[in-house]
């Protein structure tokens, strides 16, 4: 099993990796297939019109997650990691007015977002709760090309054929010569004991079997730069978030209070929790505003990992750049295990799969950076994930705002507490990380659909005037 650190941590745009980034990526893949032409239905004429049908969670919370906008921009040639917000806004307005788009290297094609993006509120497609069908037609209305895509969490996208061949918790996944091809936490610990290496060192060896050390370190440093810049933007901005809930940004005001209290030496002992929360909230306020974030492992949980990294650098004695890189490598190893053996998708397993996974990644990373053994690191990840089990995903009005923003702050606090508890022990514990991941997957399968990012249950229906 090999998932690169740069697949777990991806630069993208808010508010959702599954509902915004994934559909944009899917639209880009569809454009590539159109341009290639090899999958064209025989006898069909040139493409004259495009259509997108959203299913399951993508339909139920698509408006709140800007899924329709993501599809429009993806069909216009934009990708999440390089999107220019100002340019995208102008092109989206032009498409909505002209009801036509011109993908890069292609002729003008008819596309009316009001009628050609269809929110299908019927039963979800069988393979995943996040599905979209993209279709192209010729001038006579004959089908030119159709493909079904599944947005499986964290910006990952699979076609229907790929879902049958490489998805699923029992699929071994490609190792492709990685020197430490652990697919479970038990294998990870066994390989660490046999090699004498840390989890971060094994993950580094796996990455360096594909890219050079300097390139790997530059990539990690860039991911942190984007994360930290997102924190700084969130701490500097106030106002009301878009979407209609009238949620006011709070990170700046809280940060200003913390700075003032620190200057007067009036801080309470529990103020560390406020620092962790404000870093996470700053990121998720930016995400809710459609800003640039890093999946960690998703957008909805994007604040947890950078908050713990910032807490490590600003508040932990002995913090170092090397320690920060180990945090990322270790966190990616844990995130890869969870994605491979369960899910990081809120639409599939609830928020336990998003904030729970992020908290486990951050707990493991912090434990590693503070000198924890592989056994202590695995324990830290298990503690953090275990105490998110059963957490639902019920965003009010389908927006990644309530309860998502605060939830990231609490996920960061749990991560630091889990790392601290693990470091106080010797790594031995009752529930293994593998057992916890399996339980999370089974809990998600048993969870009612209305609590899995459909906004048809829980807080989403019990908050008045929303």
C-alpha cells in the first residue's frame, strides 16, 4: 500500500475536498477524455453540449459546498491546486451569462449551468455517496461520451471502473517497490521493530524510492508554507462568511484577545487550548470562504493538522524544522492507513472519517516530533481516532461552517491530548489502531445516511431559521 504524502496533503480550494475539489478534478478528467477522443461513442458528431448530474451527498449539499461552481470551473479548465480566484470568478460569470464555455484547446460548447447541472435527489449511486455523471452530446442530441465519477474523499476521484478494481478496504493496493509497504498499523510496527527505524523514517524511505530527498523536503516545506499562510490569512480577516447562515469570523478577534492577554501576563493555564482552537478556526474560516487550503486529509478537516503543527512550532520546547517534517511524514503514514482500510469521506462514514482521521494524523505526528517511539505514535493515533468514533456529519444548511469550524479546534485539542497521553505511557494499550480503524469503517457503514453529509438529520434540521 502506497499513498504519497502529496496525495494526503494536497493544495486546493474550499469549502470541500469531496464536494468542491473532487468534482472539479472529475470535470478536468472528462475534458481530457473528450480531447483524447478515443472513448467517443461511434457515430456521434462533434460535441455541442455538456451535462452534469449530481447524485447522493453531492446533490443534497451541493449548493452549500459550491459543487455546481466547481463543475463549471472544472469544465472551463481550472484545477484546484492552480486556481486563480479572480480569474475563475470572471470566467464563471461569463459562462453563466453566455450559457457556453470554451475549454482549453477545444471549440465553444453549449453549457447552461442553470439547466445542465442537475441535482438528482433520488437514491444515491451504489458504489459511493458522492457521485456525478458527466455527459457530452452532439448537435442532434446523440450521446458523444458519458462517464461516472466518484469523489471518495480528500479530493480523490475514481471512475466507475476504477472503483471496481482498486477501491475497497480489502484491496492490497500497489506497493510498486516501496521498501516499507505496510498496509496495516500492525505491519508498520513490525517493520519498524525489524528495521530499527521510526515511522517517519520508513515513510521517508518510501517517498525517496520515487523522488529525491531534496525534492521531498521542498514539497513538505511548500505544503507547510501554504498551510501557515492560510492560518495567517484567517487570523487577519473578519467579517461574515458566505452562504446565508451569517456566521461571523471569530479567529481574528480571539487571536487579538490572546495576544493582549499574553502581553499583560494574564493567561489562564488552559489558554493552550485557545491557541490550538484559533489556529484551526482560522484555517476553516478560510476554507468556508472558498480560500486556498491543504487537504489534511480533507478540506472539512483542514484545520486540525496545521493547528497542531503551528502549536508545535510556537509553543513546544525544542521544536525544529526536522521535527515538523517528521510530523508530516508520520501524519501521512497514518492518513494513508485510514484511507486504505476505512475512509476519509464524511459522506461515507460521517465526520469521524474527516476530523477523526485528521486528529489521529496530528496526534501521531506530534508524538513523533516529540520523540515518541513507533508504539507510542500508533497509540497516539488510536487514542485520537477512538474518541471521535460515531461522530456524524450534519452541516447546517449544507455549509462547511456549523459545526465544522469549531469541530476542527476540538479535533486539534484532542490530538495534542492524545499525543501527550501516549508519551506518558510505553506504547502498550488495549485497542489497536487497526481495530479502531475497522470499527470506524463498520460504524460508518451502520450510520444512517441522514447523518452522513446530506444535511437531512442532526444539527442540520434542529437549528431554527436555517
